[in-house]
C-alpha cells in the first residue's frame, strides 16, 4: 500500500470560528497550509461556549469544510454527539487539546485503525481548580488516548513534563505564530487574549492603577485590553477601572481584526499578562515578533518563554507594589537592541518547521500502516 495521493485529514477541536482564541487560530493556520496539498476538514462543537445560539451543522470557512457536532454539558465538561461512521472517510485524525472529543474520537480511531495525533495545547490544567480530579482523569482516562496516539506533540516543556509523569512520550513542538509587522514602539501596555477568569485581567487593571499612583510620569500611558469576552467579564472590568480612577486610560477593545491590531500596536511597547496559567502563551510570542517587550505573571509557561528569550521580566501580580517596581526597573533598561532581539525570538517560531514535522509524522504512520496491511494480507 502506497501513501494516498491526497491525504484526507480531519482536525478535531472543541471550539472554532466564530470563537476566537489561540487554539482556534492554531487549527485555522495549520488547516490553511495543509489544504494546499491535502483535503482538510474540521470537526468542532455546534455552539460557542456560554452562548445559546446553535451554529450551522456544516459550513465552508476559508476553503475548509467545518462540521459541527451537538453536545450536552458545558465548557468544563461536555459530551459530544458524534458517531464512529463519520470518522471512516479520513486517512488521518488530528486532535487538538485533551477533552472528551479526544477521549471519544481516539476510541473510534483505534476501532477503525486510523492513525491519529494529538497536540497538547496546555492539556486541561488552565486553572488550579479541581486539580486532584484533573490529575486523576489525566492518569486514568486521557492517558489511554495519548499513549495509543501515533504521536503526541507537546507545545511546551511544561506539557511534555506533565505527560511524561504519567508515562506519555511526546515530541516537543512549540506553537508557531503568524508574525506581526515590526513597529516603532510607543509606551502603552497591551494585553491580548481571551477574557476568562484564569487570565486575571482584574489584577492587570489593579497593577496599572498602582503604576499610575507610584509613577506620575505614566499619566498619559494607556492599558489596552484586546480579546473576546464570551463570559461577560467586560462590565466588571470597566467598573473596576472606574473605581480605581483609571477608566480614561484603560481601553477594552473586545475582539478586533488582525488589521486593527496592527494599527494599534505602534502605540504600545509592552505586552503584559497576569494570567495564572498558560499552555504556551501564543500571543506573547506574536507580540514579541513586533518588538514588544513582555512583562508577565510568573507561571510555568511564561517562565519557559522568559528563560528562552532572556527578555522582559516576570512578577507576581498578587504583590502590586512588587510588580510595579519590577516593571519600572525593567522598562527603564529597555533598549532598541532588546526590541530587535524580541522580534528575532518571535520570528524563530516558524510555521514551516511545525508543518514539516507534523507532515513527517503523518507519513511515518501511514507507511507503517501500509506495511502492516501487507504483512496481514
């Protein structure tokens, strides 16, 4: 059996367009590249979490067929209504993140003998809530899907370590980015990402207010908050900014297009995030590709980025005074050379290497399957 002349690849991801986020962007960008040489389809859920509206069951988006499955449950625990026959038509099944779509789909893939792959995307440890239950689930349920995969791609050293602790081997393949254009950086701060409780944007606003108190010269500096707000946190954040007296300098932009983001970037010089947990921190590396210097909450993923780049600073945003002092110390020493290095670091995360690595693993799995079929025959 030779390799198929045109692979039929199914990407499985719990949320996709019109949902906006790093996971959705990763799948869209990978699908866009693969559709040049393969047939690509996406399986996702039929509703954006925390929104009641049901989306179309089948839709073509940017030249890629998107099939949406109904489900019961909610963001943290859902069960997808998918049938094994749907998967039969594909040569490769590629799962993104670890959830019940992976658990169910991997079971079907094993039954059908279809090679499948998994990208970790931070696993499901995005908050410390229910940590013991999550660790139990990883060890006793998710592990089964992972150890039987043809390859598991870890987007960070932390993901690789966590999976290794339960006996899952993985390939370290850090998230790639779509580079932003280099800009002449201003002095504003920018947060880019989803407005979710674990992102702790409230701490970011509190930090910004304390910065204005301790450093009067920052009177004209603004904090830009860019990202979708499907959980309805925006009103609380606006009220917080008003209460702290910084409402005029905190801008909640909501979701904006890439072109609008590029127009906003020249006002900014620092990418900030007080997120408690990140699988990788894609938006940080993207911002660095434009020359932004990162100032980030101390967590495993951000520590890894900081160590690898040697740029910016980490802080604990629970300690507002300490975070402000760390930021002022860092900002005072930023040079044009630092911004050049930030851009180089961002540009080093290329899609070309990621796609080539994934494709190579596809070909190995299909070749092995073909050899096995010849032996059996």
